C-alpha cells in the first residue's frame, strides 16, 4: 500500500500526526493507497516554508520564473504515460482521456503561463495637467489554491501556474479523492529543483485542511474550484478577512439545438458535451433544448448514439465511459435519476448502475442516461448532477429557448447549434453564462476569460485575468511640473 506524502519546503513529508485517509480506485472499488490527513501543524509548516519561498521567488526575474516553469512542463511531458495511468486509476476516467486531455493540458497550463509571465504588462494614465500614473502589479504573497477531483492535475496546474508566474508562493490543496497526480507532480518539482517553499502541496480533508488554509491569516488569496455549497462556505470564511477570492463553481449548462443546425454535428456535439469525463466537468451540457420541428428526429439519433457509448474498464483503449469518482457520488447520481422518475421523467436509455464483467464488477459505474418529459423548472433541470445524466426538452421559439436556458441558478456555459449567425449573436448576448460556444463545445483558448455568473462563481480564470487576480494593482502618481 503506497502512502502519498505532502510536499513542504521542497521536501516530501508524511503528515505530522501520522494520520492518513484511504484512497480508492473507482473502477474496482478497492483501496489502493493512503493520503495524508494533514492538520493545522502541517499547514503552519507550509506557511513558514511559503513565506521564505515568497521572499526569493518574488525577487526572481520573470524570465527565470518562466524557465523554471517550462522545466516543470517538460517534467510532466517526460512522465506523461505514468501520469495518465495514475490519473485514470485515481479518478476512474478512461486512460485514453487522461492521455489526450488531462495530462497534455497540465503541461500546456505551465507552458502557457510560463510564456505569460514574460508578457504581462500594466497600464499607465497620462494627465493633461502634467502628471502620469502607472500601475505596479505585485504578487499578493502566499496564495491558497483548492482544486477538485474531476480534472485533478489539469485544474491543479490551471491554478498554480498563473500564481507562480505572477511571483507568488503557493500552498495547494488537491482533492482528497484524487491526490495521486498532485503527489507525482511534487516529485517532478523536487527533481527539477523548484526552489524550496515556492510550491507546497498539503493533502487532506476539505473541511479540515482546506478550511484551515482559507482562514489562515498569512494566506492572502484563495482560488477555489469545486461545488457551489463548498464555495459558499469558502466565501463565508474568506470575505470577512477581505481576502482576494476566485470561485469557479458548478453549472447546469444548456445545449441549444435549432432546426437549421448541421444535424450530425449537433448530435455529436451534444453527446460529447453531455458525457465527456462521465459528465463530471463543470462545463458539461446537461440540458439539451431542441427545436420542436426536429425534436423527435434529434432524440432518436441522440439516444441511438448514446446507447453505443462503451462503459467499462478505464484501462481498455476502447472504453468511452469510465467509473465515476466515488461510491458516494455514484449513489448521488443514482438518486438524481430516481428523482427524475419521481418528477415524471421517462428514462430513454441508461438509468442504472453498470457492473462491467471482470476486475471492474464492483466499480462505481453509471450508464449514460437520457431523460425526457420534464419541464425547465423541475429540480432535475435546475440542480447540478455532475454525472452522465442529461435531459431533452423541446421548444417552439427562440424566446422560449432563451427563457428555458436561463431558468437555473447557475450561469457557467452553454452551446448553441445553428447556422443562423444573427440568431447566434442574439442568443450569445442574452444568455446568462460566462462562456458561450457556437457550433462547438469546450474548445478552449487559454487566453480567454473562464468562469461563471450567478451561482457558478465569482471572478474569471485564464490568460491575463488570472495574472491580474494573483497580483495586487498599485497606482503610482507622479507630478512632473
Ligand atoms: O466537491 P467539493 P464535492 C460539484 C458537483 C459535485 C459537488 C460536490 O456538483 O457533485 O460539487 O462535490 C475542498 N473549505 N463539483 O463535495 O467539496 C475539497 O477537499 C475548503 C463541481 O466532492 O466542492 C476539494 O479539494 N476547501 C466542480 C475541493 O474543495 C474545502 C468540481 C472541491 O470539493 C472545504 C467538483 C472547505 N470547507 C465538484 N470542503 C467544478 N466546478 O468543476 C471541501 N473542500
């Protein structure tokens, strides 16, 4: 049984208390490693290490920070296959997805922000009466990053990379459900010679070490990705302390399909948006709204396509749907399907647990599920399920589609499938979400702002937005005569 370790002050260390949490492989339901159950004393050590790390790192020229970050990206690339296998085992996702999405994106995050570190700039404002203002953008100090289990190394690096690029020291708290690739990344940091204390990784329970990180007086900013309920608890702690706060929370994203869409592209796009990563991506399109004139044709083609998705051992290269992250999460998803039935929905395909034969028969798998017959205001269409469950709803007019799309408390993403460019622009402006995809889904340019409105969060990640979040702007005004 392998014991994962914290990474504090450049060293891999066991938790001070010697206590660990069990870590399971979702595809088999078996215990396979242990993760530190860190507490306040581990955090204190991490804060002390980060304080001295910050002194050195914030004075390191951007070009040198960039060089070190590029060597971390190279470290990921050199161990890509090991990391992909580890991510798949820890999370349950198909190894093919970890190979093509998670791990390449983790190194891309570091490469992108390594470059951004040398390209960041600030404003200056000339006054006609003979004065000039310029903005200094200085790192905020020790920042806390809290990341979730659905895209473990991808979202871990998405936060630490801009924080490090801007010259901060970081204390990162990965999800206790998927700690393995953050641990392996710690070994890369050690091998590459990242200066001690610049990045510290503290593992453990959210309510214990995550909460302590948010409330620590020497931690200046918190960047959090996770559930809306947890995000609210984080905000409750951080706001009265006036910390900088970035919250990337849940979604209940609509996919809008109009009769003039390229039909095959819309079906394929809607399947991908609904079921990628078992539906465990905050950007997944879990409510599909289809124009009435093509509703039945679309429904039949969609259901046929979904019934061909291969659910099974994440190690098999043919697998398209792996296990969901935990037994508790599987039960939550199955409970949501039950609720959909109670609300009057009809399950067209899926709707139950899957037990793949062989080594995965006790794993936590849910069949890709399609429900129809529910209106936009029921709980199934308003609450985030975060699993392979999607609803289909017809609409008659563009105005109806927009109303239904906006009928949730979330506002993260949407995708629109239509060839009418004027309609696409109108809807993009009218939809309450931070991201709009037209005739595509999850096509990401790392320079663009990423985040949501309403209960999907506060602030934006990505590009210079992220570097602005991880720096404190200071205006300097000079009068020259
Ligand atoms: O995530 P949590 P959970 C949604 C999805 C899912 C639901 C709950 O709907 O079903 O959230 O998932 C840490 N102080 N998303 O409960 O708890 C925790 O250790 C500080 C959407 O598993 O939000 C982990 O590192 N930190 C989402 C991180 O928060 C705390 C991704 C996220 O876990 C904490 C995941 C606390 N009090 C779930 N409690 C997305 N937006 O992509 C927990 N944590």
